[in-house]
C-alpha cells in the first residue's frame, strides 16, 4: 500500500465481506456463520454480503477511477469454501455443489480482479493458527475452525486446482491478469517474501 501511494495511486482497503463493525455486511456474515441451520441459506447470505461490498467498492472507485482496492479475500474464497461445505453438510457431490454455488454467484455484479495473491500455507499450519486466535471480527468459534485438518486439506487442494487451471466445473474464475502464489520456503521472513514478489505486483497495478 505504501509503495502504491508513493507512486500517486489512491488506495483503500476493505474487509470482505464487511467494512466496519456496524456495517450490514457483518450482520449478514454473522448470521451466515453462526445462526442459520440450512447450509444453502448460508450461501445466499454470504452472496448478499458480497453484493453489498461490491456496491461500496464500486462507489469508492467512481470517485477514484485510477485507484487500487485491496481485499483480504473475494469471490475465489466463495468458489472454494461454499461447495465443500455444501457437499459435506448435504451429502452432495462436489461437482453438483460447485454448479449450485456458481449459479448463485452468477447473479452478482462481480468486479474484475487485476492481481490475485494466493497465500499458500500447509494445512497443519493453517489449522494451528486458527485454533490459537481467530482472525474473524465475530466473537466465538468459527465453524470453519471446527471442521479440522481434513477439511482444511480439502480446501487447500481446491485452491490449488482452481489457481492452477483457472477453471471450476468448466466455468472460468476471474483470477486477474496476474496470479502470485506465495509460499513460505526455507524459513523466509514476511519481509523477504514480500521483496521477492513486490516488483511483479507493483508493475501490474501502477499505470504505465
């Protein structure tokens, strides 16, 4: 963000699928995670939160047409998480669950992506981090944390499949003009990892 602002690019960050504590997106997200019992209802609520976020981001971009928006996650996480959850909870095949989720998401005004940064960590490490401290703004234990290592491993495999091919069930997923997969190798620090990818990301975002 600092590099982009120094280059004169207006920047803003938004939390997906919410923006601040009193934002309606967070209310939708809370119900989707903790209140509803029907897994399909949860999918619709997450998509409603994404739709609200798209509206807010689009409004900001109208006033900052050359600006850069950074999200911690976007539609790819929906394409990965929700089909696995539906398949597990409803006994559907993964392919059927993917088609269902894609059908729901197809009604959303999805914003184009320029750069996708995929942070790839071992499933064991991801589960360990979630069990220590949830990064969610909601209180209480997150349902995805409760699903454990096996579910986390399936999530990682799905990310690898989609990021590697750019497709899911024959439907292209908007991964952006540049996909950067970041893995922590050889004990590198976050600063060292960032230095290795900085120029590629910067070049893709800063107007020529």
